[in-house]
C-alpha cells in the first residue's frame, strides 16, 4: 500500500536557502539578544525603576545595527540588480540580425518591429522600477514598525527585532 501513495514534491529552491545562511543566523542571534536585553530592562524598570534609560540605549544599539544592515542590503541589492541588467543587455541579440529584407514595405515593417520592441523594453523597465520601489518600501516599513514598537515603553519588551529579521528574510526568500 505505501507505494500507492504519491509523495508531494518537496519545494526546494534558492528561497529556502536564505534561512540557512550565516547572515540569517548572525542577525537572528543579535535580534534575540537585543530583545532579551529589552525584556531585562522591563523587569528592571518594574522592580527598581531604572530600566527605562538602559532600554533606550539598547534600542539605540538595535536601531544602529539593523538600520545600517538594512541600508547595506538596499545598496547591495541595487548593485546586484545593475549587474544583472548589464549581463542581460550584453546577452541580448542585436535586432538587425536575421534575413535581410528588401523593398520599402519590408523596411517599414522592420522599423515598426524595432519601435515596438523598444516600447516593450521601456515598459518592462518601468515595471521593474515600480516593483523595486515596492520592495524598498516593505523593508522600510518593517524597520520603521520594529523601531517604533521598541521605542514605546513596556511595548518594547515584545520581540520586535526578531520579528523584523524573520520577516525580512522571509521576504528575501520569496524573491
């Protein structure tokens, strides 16, 4: 009977590999440490009334580390996208390749095909810019919400840094 049951194909791809990268483990460890420090600050604040100042210092460290990391991710993403675009343009065949066409009608048709392909390429570039801008806004929104959550007294004890790191790497896995 076990041979009758078909197993579902495993979904393995570059997306799942993101969660096993050294960068993920380092950033997740930093986020967990900062969230635990925030929880300790909350306990100190409740018990002795001194944890709030320390909590803002911990939050400043988190903002600096994760803010710089997000900026670095955005810059390297742009560099990689530019390199990919240059590679695609270098591999694109010339539009004039192919059989030579003679006659006025054939030349007009060839010119029209060239104009249409240029318009299609421009539209694809616009779409890519819109999608790229949306990705940047998602990263900014995740960082902004985590920062805002950490800076609010008592609410900052929740693991906002850890949630931000996991959601950022989940977004990378989808790309």
